[in-house]
């Protein structure tokens, strides 16, 4: 029986490829692997939340293969390879079928030590064990691992975007109905497009917001109101580091990606024209760094500090 308090992303994770929200080409590819009951070594790459880990688990569960999941950002050291992976990969499964290791967030594995060691493991246990790696940034995976895997990019083209969003809309409404949550279709649609294609983020936002009153309304979209944003711009214009830092601390619930996008979208009204190119470069730099930093608040303050120094505000 499912725990009603568990995360929706886990509670409603698809266990079959047909139930996954994917483009037609991707669904066909993964369905062929399941049909053949053989999955090659894979490197699944794409933005956070698009379903890479979900697809890996769904294929293996549908085929009935034994597997383990190792998070590269938490347990991606050589000792883990030498113990957990070796112990699992070196033994036969109870069903005598091929076994698999899912290496989640493999781009966090050390490219000087852990990744080269993984290459040797993939060769040593190739007859008994396969590997499925997921990553957000495939350029952080060394070339020898690329060559040992089929690389599949979870790209969603502009043409596919409406259909994929609509499919996830249907999935979302099914989940809300199962949880007894009231909702407004327009609000759900806007939330999906706001975070597209990060399905994990959408479900987490819905679960968090609905916990307060079993209803999804426009309040879920109001994370950063105009007055609050204007106060931040004022601090940046006045080069008031103390007040800017205080603002960040008081608004710790606002995702840095949301704030970066708001700064970008409002640049023509808040900045002088000659500062906008610099602003774009700064936001792109810190947006990338936010995927790896330990302390998001410090990263955000650093970004705003650089904007304060380098850009002129209206």
C-alpha cells in the first residue's frame, strides 16, 4: 500500500514506458528495448526533471530485471564503485537475467578518478551487468564512457512541445483527482508552461501548495510580486549590498532560476541598454553554477553583487 505522505513524484512514478511522458521518437526507442528484453549501456542526458531516471526504472521494471540505483552526487566515489557496484555486478541475478546499475547524476562523478574506473567496470562485467547513466550535462562525462554507451538526448522540439505539455497536463489532473485536490485548469496549464519541461518541479510545487488547503489556485503562480521585485532592483541600483543580502535572506523560498528569469525579462525597463549584454552573461554564468553549488543563497548573492557592480540601472 502506498504511503499517502510520500512524494508524489515517487508515488505516481510510471512503471511502464507507455505511461511515461515522452516524445514519439523516444517512446519508440525505449519500447523497442523493452520488447527485445535487452537494454544496452545507456547515457540518458537532458534537463533536470524531464524523466531520465523514471524511464530507466520503467524499462528495467517492465523487463523484470534486477537493478540498483546509485546517486553520483552523493555516493559517486571510488569506494562506492569498489564495493556496492562490484558486489552487485559480480553476482548472478535470481532470475538468471542481466542485471543493471542506474548511475543517477553521473555528471557529478569525478572525471579524473571515478569515471575512468567506471569504464573498467563496464568492460569487466559486460556479460552479466549493464549500466544506465543519467546526466544533465553530457559534456562532463568523459569520452571513453560516451563511446561505451548509446547516448540518448531528451530533447523536446518546438513542434513537440504542445503535445508533450498536453500529455503531462492529463497526467497532472489524474494525480490531483486521486489526491482529492480542487484545481483550476488554467492555473495548472500556466504552471506547466512556467516550469516546462521539469515535470518533477511541477509535481513538487503542486504537492507543496496543495498541502495548505487542498486547492490549487492562482496563488501558486505568485512567487515574486511586483513590489517585492522592485525593492530588489532599487537595492541593486543604489549598490546597497546590505539591503540586497537582507532581501535574499527574506526571500529564500524564491528559486534562483525564477528570479534570474524575472531580471532577464524586465531588463529593458530596469537597466540601461549598454548593461543588458553584460547582464545576460552574468545570469547565464550563475544559472549554470546553480546546478553544482552547495549553498544556493551564496551563489544568488554573488550573482546580484556582480550585477550591482557591472550594470547600470534606470
